[in-house]
C-alpha cells in the first residue's frame, strides 16, 4: 500500500542546487541567499583587518653586508656577494661590529678569501686608535685559523702597538691575539716579555680563565723553544706548564663518524699487529698524535712496549741537527707519526691546512718526529680494507720501514 505524502519514512524533497544544508533538524538556505551573505559579512567585519606586508628596505653596502652575515643560513650565498657588498660599502658603514661579523664568518666556515681578509687587515690598521684588544682578538682570529698572513705592511706593527697599549687591560684577549700570531709564526718579542713576566702570570692565576690562559702560555712557550732561538726573555715556569692539546680536538670528536681513523687503525692492526703502534698518544709537551710507530735504525718496526715512545722535551739538540739525523747517539730508535689530514683540517675549497693543524705538524717535526701525512683524498679513494692495507703498506715501505719476521 502506498504511504501518504508527509508520513514518517517518506522521502524528503531534494534541496535545490546551490543551497546550504545544515545538520539534522535545521533548515537549508541557498548559499547566495540574503541571510547567508549578511552573516558572512558580519563575520568578516568582526575579524581584525590583515596588516599590509611590510616594505622590504633596499640594503646596500655595509647594511647589506651586516644583514647577510647575521643570517644563520648565509653559507648558501656565494662568497662573491660578500665581496660585492663590501666593495659597495662607504667607509663610515664599515663599523667594528660589521667587520667582527665578517671575521667570525670567515673563521667559522673556513673561508680563506684574500680580498675579504685584506679588507679586515686594512680596517684594523686604519681604525687602530679606536679599537681595544677585545675587538682586535676577534678581527685577528681568522688570520691565524686560516693560516693567512696579510699583505698589509702595517698589519704587524699595528698589532704590536695595540698589544703594548692594551696588554695589561685584557689578559685573555692579549693571549688570544698572540695565539693567532703564533699560528702565523709572527710572535713579537716585546709582547712575549710581558705575558711571561711574573706579574702577568700571577695576575691571571686567580682569574676564572686561568686554565685556558696557562694552556695558551704553554703553547707560546713551546713556540719560543722550537721556533725562536734568538729569544732571551722570560719563559713560562715549569710548574705553570700544562699539556697543550692532551686529547683529539673538538672538531675531530664532533665529526668522528666521518673520520678515517677507525679504518686506518684496523688496517694497521692487520698489517703490523696491535703491539707495533699506538693510537691517540699524547707526546710532550702535550700534542695528541693519531698513530705513532717506533722504528729501529735499520727500518724495523719495533713493539711500542719495548721502547719509550716519547722523544725528550725540551729537545736535546738544535732543530738543524735533528732534521739531519732524526736520531741521537743515546736513542737510535726513530718515531714516525701518521697524521690524518681529514677534509675539515683544511680551509674550505683549498689545500691550505688550518693554522692549528699546521702548527701541530710543524712543532712535531721540530721535536724530531718523522711525519707521514695521510690526505683525505687518498684515503677516500681506497675501496675497502684490503685496498687500504695495500695503500698503508706502500706508504710505510716508501719510508724504508720493514715488519714481520724479517723486520723484527
């Protein structure tokens, strides 16, 4: 039997096209009807107006350089943009703040860009009278880190005058400046006389940064011992000396998963045996070595446990005689240090070692250790452990080293 229209269960009429249907029990209105339009207009009226987008100022010269350097992702920009922004800047726009940002950027990202470094050196010379040592230490930092001695002729005389004027006011800044100059092999004697004086050492001993200053002073004292035979001034007392770099550097520890150290260690273990090399050994006066071997005068690799792996420090003879023989009459055993040269040990996009790495290798060589560099390009080209062992065998044999039953 057909149900009468309007009874429960009958099919409701289909809404017209374009209507707005609400939930159950509510009416449906056309979406373009006057009531819906009025409600939508009221809703929009109650919302706060959207502010117009701010006008982006056109930054040029010094302002553009500062804005770019303040951006944490600026490394994606080409360095040519830095050079052009610096060239467009007027002299009054190049403030100490902007130049410090530039110096920190170059040092942090290992950018050895001569045009930018020369600009920092020139700024330092021109603004000498207005700069204190706390600012100067930041401006000088990239030169030592990037192993770059500027062409600016007044660079060193300017720093010597600043050190003479400011040395007693900021001890840590003074030592930081000397650390950068130490990496450049440009230590001024007058400043060394000051920082090694009993008054300066006593003054910094009670400060919060006493340990780091003593570590830097120990490194400066090592540089005086090895590189400045003409220095006749005061030295750091033996009781104040501490190990310089007693463990792998922070960058090596942070990038250990990218390092070749583990696979080189395994290659040496299979090639020589565990008893014939030492890994991460710190030698006096405090340099951490990657791998150290003891070798007899005939070239045989000796078990390290049967030898004193350390060469005497201070050295017993002058660097010239050590370089010629690399041995002494009392101890004919030779020490060979395998130095990993990882990708981050160099300035970016270049083959120049960072200042700290070059300093360590230079000092180890002057102390009498024979260095065997292992560049990252050669290590990366080895496909697997068998190839790496063959590579290490060739490197060691090229030095005249022998091992196994015939090598001792």
